[in-house]
C-alpha cells in the first residue's frame, strides 16, 4: 500500500475540560493519510484512525472534530503530528497558526488548503483501525497557495 499516493490531512479535536470550573480543555491533533470524501448529499467524509490511539479514544467521546487538508508547504506540521509516543499537545500546537472552528471548537490550521468541521455520524471497527464517518458542518478554503502534500513510499512528497 506504500505505492498508493495519499493526501495528507491533520485531524483535530478539542478535548473539553473534565471540570467545568477548571482550566479550558486541550487541543489534540493527528496526521492522517486515510481520508476520503464519502458523499456530497449529505456531505460526509471518512477518516481511518488506529484503534486505541489518542485521537480514536477522543473521538469516541467527543463527536465534534475537524480536518485541515495540508499543503505541500506544511510538511513540518505533518511530521510533527505524526510523531510516535506521547508528546504534549500544547507543544505540538505551540508555534502553528490556527483558529478554533465556530461549529466544532476544533483547531483549524490557518494556511491549510481546506478545512472541514465535522460531527461523527458513525464509527465502524475495521481490523486495527476505526473508520469514523463524519457529517461536514462547515467548510472553508482559507486561500493557501500551492499544491497538496502527499505521502508516497514512506515519504512526504509534492506533486509534479
């Protein structure tokens, strides 16, 4: 499957604070290449998450999430959020320009090619992954220049 080129996206969610009186929750993010459009009417997308990953666990509890389609200039962001092991999400987002979506509260990468805010419609177990189907609540094209970031044969690549 490494010979199948895939687009690179950042899947994000906002983890609410457990204590409503306490500090604001944390933003979480994960690089993904298993992402696709499922339907235009209604607008549905699908993302594959490794079973038991932090994002899989978070989206099992939090139905609101977002996707930022990364440009060829955002290779560093993709690599940062693809890191294995436990890294503080505050450090991951530290110097990346982003906003919180109005529909979901999830982080949206400012210079992404496109951002989608979604609500989970269905979760489907599939081997060692969970397929999360989400209804698109809002979509934006921030105006980033350049082509998409792709992943092919174990490396990030540019088209052309």
